[in-house]
C-alpha cells in the first residue's frame, strides 16, 4: 500500500495523470513525470473538448479568488453545489459604502435612486454601531472584544444592501469553472457577465485553455429565463417554516432501507409498513446513545425525503445554503416580504430602533421604484440583508439531523438558529419518532456568538 500526493506538478498535469489511470499500466507519479504541460493541453483538447468527456476536467482543480463582487452576483456564483467556498463574513467584517456597486450610468434617475438607498442604509449602519456596541458590552461584559464585535455586527448586517462588494475564494474543478462561466455569461446582469469573462481568463491562466476556453454564454440558459409564464396564483406564506408533504411513506422507507442494508433482502412495502414502528424504536434505542452531533447516524435516514418552505432574512439564506447536499430553490431577492428588527436593536432607545425601521422601509421603497421602472434584475441591488426572502429546500432526514443539530447551537446567528429549530419542530409535530433523539438546542436567546 502506498499513499502520496503529486506535489508541485501543475494542476493540468496532475489532472491528466489522474485521467490516464483507467488505461495506463504506470503509477500516477510515472504518468505525471511523463506528461509535459504541452502534452497535457493536447490530451485535454482531444478528450475534453473533442470527445466531450467532461468528467476528465474534474481532475484539475483551480483556486479562483474573486474580489469586489457584489453580494448579489456572489450568490449566482455560489450556486454550484460541488464547489468549495470561503468568503468575507458580515458577522466579523465592517462594511463600507465605498465598497458598493451601482449598475446604472452615473447621474441617471436610476443611479441616484439606488445610491440614495445605499447611502441611507450605511448612514444608519454607522450611526447604530457605537450605541449597539455599548449595549452589547453591558449584556456580555466578560466576553472578548471579538465576541462583542461579532454580536454587534450580527444585528447590523441586516442593513447591508446586496450592492455591497465582497471577496471570496473557491476551489473548483475545471468542469465547475466552465459551468460557472456559462451561467455567469448568460446572466441578465452586466456585472455577472463581466465576472464570467474574468473567471474564464483566470481559469485559462491556471488550468490551461482546453478546460475552459470553450465556455461561453449559452442561449438555452437565456431562453429558460425568458419563457413567458401564466399568471401564477401564489401560495400564501402560512408560517416562516412550513413542512410540505410529510407522509407515512418517509417513515416507512427508512425502516425498509435499514432492513435491506442489514439483511440484503428488500422487504415489500406492506411488510415494511407493518414493522416500521418496531424498526424505528430499535433505531432510537441506538440513537439515544449519541452524545454529540459528530456521533454517526445510520445511512438509512437518507431514505426519508423532506421538503420545507422557508421565509427568513438573507443572512439565514446565506448560512443555510452552505449545506450543499441539499437542493435549494430560491425566488428572486425581494424587499416586498417585509423584515424583522434584530432583538438587540429592539433593546436600544426607541428613536434608534426607528432609524433601523425607517432605513429598511426606505430601501423597500427604492426596490419597488426600480422594479416598477422595469429594472426587475437590477432592483435586487437595493434589497438589504434584513429583508425576508422565500425559498424551498429539499433534503433527507440525515441532513436534517446534521443541519438542525449544528445550526441550533448557541454559537450561531439567531435568525438561522430559529429556522433550524422550526424545521425540527415541524417534523416532531408530524412524527416524533423520526426526531426523538435529535440533539437540538433550545433557541430562546441570542446566544454566545463565539
């Protein structure tokens, strides 16, 4: 047995050495030493571009870093589930009005509208920082300066517009970079199209031309977004976290897959239904022995598929979308669903809380004006992180355990902690056996913010 890494070979050479494995007598190291950058380019040109074997492009991994990209367009970039990302956090970093993006031509009506929104939000962001920090210090006097700052910025980040520029780094395969380029270059937003062009250049420079150079705007992506749809009768928001379509089938499927994986025999649905409660009680006797969230869960929990409709602020969306085994479907960002006032802001003097409320309402008015003027995409730059957004998440029961146990912990942001707790509660109300020993935390205060 040997375990080693390919060291300092260029990414494109490493990728080809990996790709050759299935048809080579050599070791990986021998193949890497035998391949020059030029030969690797030729290989990728024939195999990836010529034969369409895009999976080969997954063997080369790039590290594109993106800076001064708006939060709005950053969300488009982060849609690739198989990527790995690390970005600037609005919990720990103070943002500035000098680092914002306005897509409109300077001095036009639209430019002035959006800029007035940005300035108003940042005026209040700056005005509230000191009194909010003083309040937080009075609440947690023994906490470190970093913890107090994080809790302060947690409350203030709701005022940040999606026009704010941010930075993030990523680890993406050549295949993912090509997909990102196609998606970005097909966007209706000029900023996204420019980012696609820049990403393509960076990908070519790091991974070589063959893996990325054929990525272009795709007309089908543009056509999908231009399909004329009938007038939709919208389902009303019933509650902030709604569980859709939980039936006895999910409960039974877990028991059925557990029996199958342990015995090698696939029981009939009728047999699984008859024994499901018995199997679950046995599973729960073992699940009760878990003492921390890192303790393993049975694989069979993946057989239960759940769907939730969630309404929460952008901050909650941003954190919960990091669970990349889940499928998320998000409506366009909007300022039309209202907003919540952060708990700590409510504890300030009434005139300071009113500053927050007025700023959020002003941003919503600017959003509506831009939207009414026909800038349905660009209006999203005026949406603030504190405005409520609506999305649907599909996930399995194993992921629900992971999400709820992690995201209800007191170290997290209160908005996503509340969502995670509500997800647990919705399932518990329908079938308590499925989450009887989930290690969730109560969510009754802001938390420690470590």
